[in-house]
C-alpha cells in the first residue's frame, strides 16, 4: 500500500485529494497546524476511514516536519499547506513568506536531512498567481510577474522545489494551478462568497452582497479535476512542472450573473466604478454593491491558462466546465441555507427572496 503525506489537509484541495487517494488505496496522512477551534469540517467524510490519519504539524516548525516524515515514511508528499488568500497576504506579508516560502524549504530540507530524497516524490502547490499580469494565455514558458506577497512567496517555493530537483535529484513537481473552486472553497474567496451570498439572500438571511473588482478575469475549474492532475504529476517517470487550467477565463461579473441565473434571477448592472450596482430586473431589489475595501493594492486582471503540456504528457483534461462548477456550488449553498427553488412563487414579488425558503 502506498503512503501519502498531505500538508494543508484541512483546506479545500487537501479534502478532495485525501478522498481521491483513499479511493486509490493509499494510506493517507494529513498534516494541519495546531488550531484552537475544530477546523476539520472539510475532511469529515474521510476522518473515520481506516487508512486516514491526522497529524498536528506546522510548516514553520522544522521539528514537527521531521517527526512527521520520520514516523510516516511517505512515498508521496503533497505540499498544499499555505496562507493562500492573496489579499490577506498584503496584510501579513512576512507570514506568507514564512509559511509558503520558508515552509516549503523546511519540508525539502527535512526530506534531504532524513536521507529520503531517493524514496519520496514531492508535489508543490504552485499557482497561476506567479504569472501576475503577464499576458494571457499563460503556460510553462510565460515569464513570471508576481503581484502580491502571496505570489512572491510562492515564486520562492516554486524555485526552491526546482532547485532540489536539479541539485539533489528529488522527484519534485510544481503544479502551476489556475483557480479551482468547489463547495469546499474557503468562504473568503470570491466564488464561494458569491454562491453563499446569493443563497443567503434567497433564504431572506442577507439583504445584498458586497464585492470588489467585478472585471477581474480568472480561469476557474473544479478542485475535483485538479487533485487528479496533482496525482498524475507524481506518477511520471521524470519529474517536471505543469500548468493545470481550463483555458477559459470569465470575469467576476460573469460568475455573479451565472450564479444568479441558476436561481432564476436576471441582473441588470447600473452605474459604474464604486457606484455600480446589480439589480434584480424582476423585483428592482439591489443585490450587488461595490466596496473599495475588497479591491487589492495591485490587481491581477486576466489569468487564463494553456494546459496543453498537461494534456499531452499527463493525459489530463478537466471534466467539469464553468456552468457545472457554478451549479455544484450554488446547489450546495442553497441546500445549506434551506433554499428550495421548487418553492418559488413568481406571483408574489413583495418579499421575493424569502419565497424560496423551505417551510
Ligand atoms: P486552503 O483551503 O486555504 O488550504 C490551505 C491549508 O494550509 C489549510 O488547511 C491551512 O490550515 C493550511 N496551513 C496554513 N498555514 C499552515 C502552516 N503554517 N503549516 C501547515 N499548514 C498550514 O487552500 P486550497 O485552496 O486548498 O489550496 C491548496 C494549495 O494550493 C495552497 O498552497 C494554495 O496556495 C495553492 N493553490 C490554490 C489554488 C486554488 O485555486 N485553490 C490555485 C493555485 C494554488 P488552517 O486552515 O488550519 O490555517
Ligand atoms: O479573487 C476579485 C479579486 O480571492 C479572485 C487563491 O486560491 O487563486 C486564488 O487567488 C478575483 C480577484 O482568488 C472580491 O480582486 C472581487 O481578482 O477568489 P479570489 P485569487 O486572488 O485569484 C489563486 C490561483 C491562488 O493561488 C490563491 O491561493 O476576484 N474579487 N470582489 C474579489 N475577491 C475576493 N476574495 N472577495 C471579493 O469580494
């Protein structure tokens, strides 16, 4: 039985990757940092699996990394742990560097110190944020242009991973992943903020949703497809770096419109800049407002990936398209808020948003 260690196991990708690897017959060891509150909601479905073990450890703590590696002796390591929110990294740039950059170095050094270099395969969670505002479409040959402390810290991690591959022969791969989402996506990221917000409005729990830059474009895929790509990278004889992306970019505005359309709402945009609003054409209610506080000091405006190398070498292509992704997220958040579209009553528009709520 193969053994895998996943750092950042309680995050979105950690949860999907754990389920994927358990399904493949792996023994999965997940590492998470100490948390005063229970942070295991995403991995509830795998926690009771006989071959799943949770460890406390921290990417900023070499001793805990060494202990985890020595105890587990993994065949594959997936380094997903990170401070992953781009905007937050502007508020805590040193923490982003220490966890994302320094943490990756500490893990690589632990592998080397324990003489595990020939025995393990290492996946590094690199990011399309490395490309910043380099012209789209971006692929493995596009020059990097990191536009945030997060991206700069991930650039260090990308480079040091490549360095351990070249210098020490470690089987190490950088997955340069474009945005991927799911019902398990953190609530602070824009897609989940939108689907949760619209579901809460439909349930009558929230009046409107406040967002930042509606015109930023991202290449959004589904996390389920992307964890498969991570695994494929570690099954290759020769380690390399790969972009994973859908090849289709949509704006935040497109995402909002698609999520609303799923609930039968047509939006009309009025005004511009910070005064722009999104109005429900049926009720005249203002659903979307803009607040400067959700803008970034330096925006990445257009990310759209070219994953031809992953397709040709790994045989990887994403199965879940944009509309199916939005549908999956909307259905999950509507269910969580007790919203049932079959309860909709188009005749009564007085308080339309509570009309979706199940009795
Ligand atoms: P996520 O949901 O934010 O999960 C990140 C995980 O890292 C969390 O479980 C977090 O634990 C953990 N973590 C934070 N600080 C840590 C530390 N000091 N030591 C060990 N673990 C720590 O992120 P994700 O969306 O699953 O993404 C997984 C990885 O892929 C991240 O490295 C991210 O930067 C990268 N990435 C993501 C995307 C995407 O679109 N999702 C795209 C490209 C790259 P706590 O929650 O307990 O803090
Ligand atoms: O922002 C705009 C915002 O925070 C997407 C991480 O997983 O993917 C993720 O980083 C866009 C940006 O993701 C709001 O300005 C508008 O242009 O969902 P996000 P991200 O920054 O692309 C990459 C690949 C990673 O590696 C990261 O770890 O949406 N936006 N209004 C907003 N963003 C947020 N969060 N909140 C808003 O209200």
